[in-house]
C-alpha cells in the first residue's frame, strides 16, 4: 500500500489508553475527557499515541456504520483486525462528500446538514450531524476559542448578514460557521443588513454598550475586508472599540488578488475597527469544530482534537518545510466518516511542539488550493476556449 | 514541443507523397469550398492537422484556434506566416485563415452560414453547442465526438519477452496514455488481456510501465488527488465486480474487473489509472462495444483477429486498430471517417454508350 508508514511513536500508548479509558462515546474512545485539559497541551509522544488509538477506533466505527466507507476500505485492502500506524490509515478525499451520501448514523437521527460548494463547481458536499456529533462540535469549538478569549463569553459582533443563517435545517458552510461561533458570544449582533450593507444602528448600539470592554468580532476574511473595513475607510469612519479581537477565516485568495497580505489586513483592521488582535483560523465544513487557529507568529496550530500530515504527490510524507497536499484528522466526526480527510489544499508543515508561541502540537501554513492541472486531451473545445 | 515535431514529421514531403499515391483515385475530386474548423482548446497542434486535412481535400480553410495562447500554436502559425511571406505559395495563402476569437455564437453562426463544410473537434457538449448554428443546405459536417479506447495484450506473446522489448512496449504504452493523461479519445482506459496472463508476465509488463512513468511523468498533486478519489468512488460503484490489483507507489493504479460491465465506457481512468480484464475469448468484448468505442491498440495479437472481431460481430464501435504506441497518431482516416473523401466531392463522368 502506498501510505508510507512513518515511524509512529508507540511509547506513550499506555498513558493515552488511560486517558481514553473514561466513559466512552460513540466510537470506543473518550474525547470528552480532552475537554478538561488545555487545548494545546499534548506533546508529540502523548498525542501521536492518542491519535493512533483514536483514529483506529474511529476508522472501525465508520467501517461498521457507513456502508460506502466500508466498501472503500475493503477495496483498499485495509484489514481492521490489526492496529494501523496513523499514517497508514487511508484518508477520504473531501470531494467524495459531494458524490455520496456518507452517514455513519441512522438517517432519522440527523438533526443538521451542513453544505459546502467547495472546489469543483455546482455539486455540494453534505455533512450529516446527529445530536451527539453536533454537540461535540460546539463544545470543542468553545474550548478552542476559549484559548483566545480566556473562556468568558464575550459580546459578539458578526460581520455578516443574518440572511445567511435563515434556514436552520440546511446550513451553508458560511452559515454553519456563523452559527457555530455565535453560540460562543453574548449580545450577538449582525453588523450587516440583508443586502450586506453596514447596519449602522446595530453597530452603534453594540459599540455604545461595549466600547471599553473586550468584545469578539467574527467574520469571513474577505467579507470583513470588503464590507466592513473598506466601507468604513471610504466614509472616513472608525469603530469606537478599544479591546476587540477579530476571529476570521475562509482563505486569503480574494484578498491576495487585491494585494492584501495578513500584515496589511491586521494593521488596517487595528486602525479602523479597533481590533487589538486579529486571529486567522483555518477549517473545513467537513471538520467543523476542530478548527485551526493562527498564533501570534502567524502559524496555524493543531489543537489536541486535530492533527495533520502533509503528503507529497506519491503520498509519501513530506519533510518539515516541504509543501504538499494537506491531510486532516479530527477526533470529532462520528455521524459521518470525516475523521480522516485528504483536502485539496496545499500546505507546509512548519514544526511540532516548538512554536515560539508555546503551543504544543503541529503547526503549519496553508498556501491555498493545489494548483489546477493542465488538462490535456480532446474534450470541451468550444465551451472552455 | 514534441507535438509540433510530430506534426512537422507528418507533413514532410515523403508522407504527403505517400498520401497522394494512396489517394490517386481522388484526381476525380474537388474540394467542397470553404471549411470552418472548430479545434480543441486542449490539444494545441490539432488545429494544424485539421487545417492540412482540409487543404489536402482541396478546400479553403477558416480555422478557429483556442483563445489560450499555446506556444505550439504561436510557433506553427508564425512559421506559416513566414512561408507565406515568401510569396511562393500564394494559392495556399489565399485559402488560409487562422482565426482566434472568444467564444461567440454570433461570429460562429456567421462563419457557419458561409461555409461548405464544418469540422468540429469534440467534446459532446461542444458539438451540441455548434450544431445549433445552421449550415447552408449543401454543407457537410464532420464531428469528432467523445470516444472511448482500449488496449488488447496477447498474454502468450508477452511471456518470455526479452527485457529490452518489454521496455520498448512499456514506453509505447506510456506514450499512448500518460503523455496526454489518458484524456485523448484514443488513449486506452481498459487493458484487455487475451488469454489469462501468468502472474509473472503481467507483473513484468506493469513494472516496466511503472519504471517509464517514474522516469518521465510529473505526478502533480491535483492529478493524484483526482486519481485517488476515482479509486475510492470505484470502490463503491463497482462494488463486488472489481478488485484493486496494485497502486505501484501511486504511479499506476490497476483495477481488475471480474466482468465487463455494460457501461464499460463510463470507466475512464486518468493520470495512469487502468481497468484490466482477463479473458480467453476476444469475443467477450463484443457485447460491451458501443458506437463510442474508437481505437483499439494491440500487442501480441494478430490485427486480422481484431478485424474479425469488429467485422465478424458487426460491432457498432471500434474504427481504428493500431499497434500499441500509435494511439495518438492522428491521420486522414480518423473516427471511422475517410476525412479526405468526406471533405471533397466526387465528379462522376460517364462515357457515352455509342
């Protein structure tokens, strides 16, 4: 098989077993106990043992509960009778969530479906959540965000339109992101109206109540820039906030085309919106909850709930500093087989346990989508040309 | 630019002379008039072949090239301009227009309304788009739609093949497939072993291909993700009818089919992804071949037996049987059409009886 094994550290396995031996959840390991420890606390030895254990358990869980996933593993010749080294467990390409209805729970238990358009056009990914999985996402997200807010629920200004979250059964990735984060705030206020224009009255009321205290702003990077910063700049206005943190994600692609880099972004948001700290996050709808936050060094960090592997084109494991295709692992997904994914993003592993910010775990950089291949051959001559 | 060299080699005087002799009877023929060619966006030299086919059939040619500025197109068209500037080929120059314009139905409709023949290089969707634009009543249309191709390997001929010959065969197989990411209509997706090969022979062949791939092919991340996604999709969709044979460290995927499905032509591997089938009987192919099937490449099987397979079973598809290595060799006979005759008219002259 092609997943070239890394030398997995087995040393910390007993400790990990103990950690996992609490009351168990769905897949045969206990993720809940991790909620009690600081989210960036596990070092390589402990974490790799924990992940090997947990990913094997999750793989068995989805194998037993999702028929398509079972077919895939059987086709690849993966036997679940033996314990696999972490890097040998096959990731699922994210595109498959667009092509198949992948569930590991009874259809009737699905309480929420997340959708995302993703990379290849019209087809949408569908992520099915049952109550347990949805609840876990919320708790883990809260735990990770608490690492920047200190744990207190802060007044929250969402830089988006409430129109995005109207349908409560079927969420777009954007809507799901907003609702997920909104649960972590108090006095949740939408800064934009239905037409994506600044809602001056709402913003004024929010700022009046919370001008001095710490507040949290949340939004998608491109929307914050386009619909908040640029509009304020053009009017010569500023938000009268003194202690705001901005949590933003969704990628830099749109801003890069306007030559806006993270440093520029942070600087402008500080001047115009009183954002003392802008924190970028990376995440995918297929692994909602276990998001990756950027630290003060600008590095994206795996929390205790997630891990990554960067792979070369032949799927061997890339060295630190070498770019490749990003594989993402999350301890959360139980109602759909999204615990081990092959993304279509290009990333570079920067290091593990030794970031200057002090967080344990792997840290990395995402460059964007893996570049489109030059498609050779003889089809679609007129439409494409 | 290997493809430009291939074209240059094809239009060398000796080859054109060979064609002239082969079509000697065509002295009784004239071109249709003005042809409009719609050429593919992703095979840059195709426009040049299409143009020469039109010219050899005796026509004036308007050739729409893709909007994308391929270096191959620039190289060929600037060479053409230089040759025309010499003034020695005025007749040909006046019958030549290489056009580049963005997709625009109005322009294509205007050009279509004036031509005596239209040549459309496919993609079924392109053909559907262009067909909406009417032609004059007498005009003919030649379309090259999406096709499906396969390879037949004779197992017994391959047993004990010397290493050098095996390597050559692998190299040719590579040229038919990886060179165009298996995206060309004539690139094989299915490898049909006639007679069940022994394990060693089969492994020797594929390992030889893998070596050529390692030395020559750029395994790009997006291609690899695409290929791996296809593999897992097949795991679900071919449930029970397929087994994964090998992944060759990701350089080459092989999926063995237990039976040839009726919609075999839907199984299109790309970037080095092959479906294999073992059979004692060539005729096993007959039930699955549809009009979509175009090229059959072969090694170690007699072309006569393959001809008999197609004609004896009156198959609706497979119109090209060539040795492994020649899948991509575009020629004046293509997709079952005799292009020269299709793009010209025959003047029948009967003597008087008295």
